[in-house]
């Protein structure tokens, strides 16, 4: 999907409808901008309830614990 937007004189960009719909982005949603070389990665900021269970089943062996910190 190729979609093009133009930066306005107020430094705003409208996200093309095809991208908004494909990503299911909603008005008021927050985004983080991550510089990558000469480009920028735009990612939605997840809400706290969307992170529940994210690490379920993760192997916690081999990680430092508080006792070995300075």
C-alpha cells in the first residue's frame, strides 16, 4: 500500500484514509515517533490494558535480580 501525504506549513500531516483504516487507528490515539536513519517509524502508543499478559510464559531464568546490583 503506497500512500502519500504532504507536510503543511504548520508541520502537520494528515494520515491517508487507507492507512488509518488498515491500521484501525482512531481519533485521539497517541503515537510515538522513532527516528530511523533518514526516516521515522510511527507507532501507536499502547494503553496499559493492552499490555496485560504480554509477557505471559516468558522465561525468567538467567535474568539479574536485585541482589547482584551495585
